[in-house]
C-alpha cells in the first residue's frame, strides 16, 4: 500500500473515532455519577477530556479538520463559563500552531514549484517553520534582494485532505453542535468545503493579498504585506513582525485590546468598500498588532495575513445590510420585515410578525446602537443562550428565517469577528465604522 492511501485511511479512522469517543466518555461519565461523584465535577472532567481529544485530533490532522477547528475557535466565547476553560486552551492552540511538515517534504515542494535552483532565490532560508495552518506552513527567509520574507508552502496532498476531512466531519456535525450553542455546525462545514478549491489556489490568494497591499499601502491603521513571488503551491510575501491577536487575547493590556478591536472592526467594514473583497478567515492567528515602537495606541496598526479565502463584493458590502440595520435601530419594524423579505431572509411561504422580528434583532445589534460598546464573553454567551434555547421565542423565530447563499460568507465573517472582539474584551466604536464604511447605514443619526 502506498503512503497516500495509508495516510488517508489513518485520517479517516481518527476522525471516525471522534463520535465513538464522545459516546464512550458519556458512558464513563454516567458510571462515575452512579458511584456517587458530583455531577458538576464529572461534567467538567468530561468536557475537558472531550476538548482534549477533539482538538488534539484536529490539530494533528491539519487539512479540513484543522480548518474546521480554526473556524470554531472564534466562537469559544459563546460557551458557558464553566465549560469554556478546557475548550479555550485547546482551541487557542489551533490558531497558530500545528505539527510541522518534515524538512525534506518542504524542500521537495520548493524544488518542484520554484525549480531545482530554488536556494538561489534566497540569501537565507529557515527550515524550521515559524507558523503552521490548515493547508500549509510558513518559513522565515531573506529574499535575494535582502528583504525579509514569509514563504508559505502548501502541504502535499492538502486538497484531498481538505475534502476528505470536511466530508467526514459533516457526517457527525450534529454531535459537535453542543460545542458552541447557537451555531449550526453543518452549514459551517458545508461552506468550508465549498471554498476548498479557492483556498488551495495560491495564485488567487496572491491576487487578493496584493490588491489589499496596494490599497492599504499608505494607510495609517492597516498593514498588508506585499507579494514578492507566487507559484501554484508556494507564496512568498514580505515578512511582518507583531503580536498575534491570540497573544493580545491571552495577555494584552486594556489599551492593546481596545485598539486591536477597533482596527479589526475597521478592516472588516472598510476592506470591501476599498478593495471589493472581504477577508473571510478572521481568526486571531491571521492578525497582528503592530506597535511600531510607539507607546501611543493611536499609532498602533493592524497587520493582516492569509487571503486564501475572500468573498468577492465588487460594490462593497450589500447596501440592504446597512439599510435593514438602520431601520431596525430606528424601530421601523414593517420596513425591516419588508427589506428582509425582499432579500430572501424571509421566504414567501413564511409569515412572521414584524414586531417579533424586530424584537429578535435588537439585542444582537446593540453594539451598533451606542457610540461605543464593550464586547465581552458574557454578552456573547447571553446572545447564544437566547438563540439556542428551544424554549426561547428567539430560537423559534430564528428557525423560520432563511440565510440566502449570497449572504452566507458575510454572515460567518461577521459572527466570527464578533467572536474575536468578545475574546479580546474590547471596547469599540462600532457605530463609527458602520457610518463610515457600510453602504445604506450612514443615514442613521
């Protein structure tokens, strides 16, 4: 048997073991309770064991499994606090690290894609990866002209691994749903799978990154590294130092948290308006806080990485989003319902009370109502509980709403960004960014 089929079988077996492990641990927990141990104690230990197994497997497998783990990681703030601890540690590990590809495999990809004389392109190349992600890893190097660069090398067989993993994960997505209340896991997996081919194409990624690099070249708030060289499975970009947002989340000062959150919101809404592209992978490992040697937070910038997944929005974010948001904040229930119906969020066959729709939306859009809003894990947990509880009117109404395909990626990016803001615990002037960049919203006063 060749290495490739053997590895595929091993991956499938590991993923297939996850639901069996979940069932086995549930039986173990029941046994512990029968012999008289505290339900709370058993529950916490059960959650910890589940988290450790799940994210150990996802991290080891990279590919679509790790991509799923990264997408889930930004939602850990929605977990009840008594369950969040074990997941938080395991999830955070997925945001910046994974087992490295062997050096010989890295050299083989570089030789195949850049030519046998690939070393001549670099003054220096560090064989130890500086970062690893779902489909590739990054090496620090010095380009032939003396520039420090990041060399992103795609894992051999990454495409097959992505498709296989996500197909397998989709089969037991229901079992993973309880990890994050209020988030439907299966559509998330489906949407990730649909983006596989695009993310594997480093030529497309280079085009998206260079478009951002040129647009933000003189921006005082955002830095995007320029593309130096591109090929099918190797992407070379300018090197960027800085503190990953995962580091700001774990150890940042209040000033760092607030500035990082403000700039993240600014980039989310200004990017589509300025480039016609929406950066669609907003987990903390893809952003850096750059202090540039200054002690003044107003001088700090947001560094942005990884443009493998983008939503192409030539006209910027759709204006109906801003218009519906403005109408909701103004209390125009009938107008909000009409706009949602026109955009396909409310199907023709579904009858909803406009006032109930407005009541459903208002708590979610609270950050856009006030001049500044303090995002927190507590606030997000409250929203998740309201939307996930089957007894809640919000849950019942949410089940009757529809998410049009054209809004799917925008919806995921927005939710993910809110998740990161809550992880940061940042106080953000979100309304200011909406008024500046979101079409249809500027009329709100």
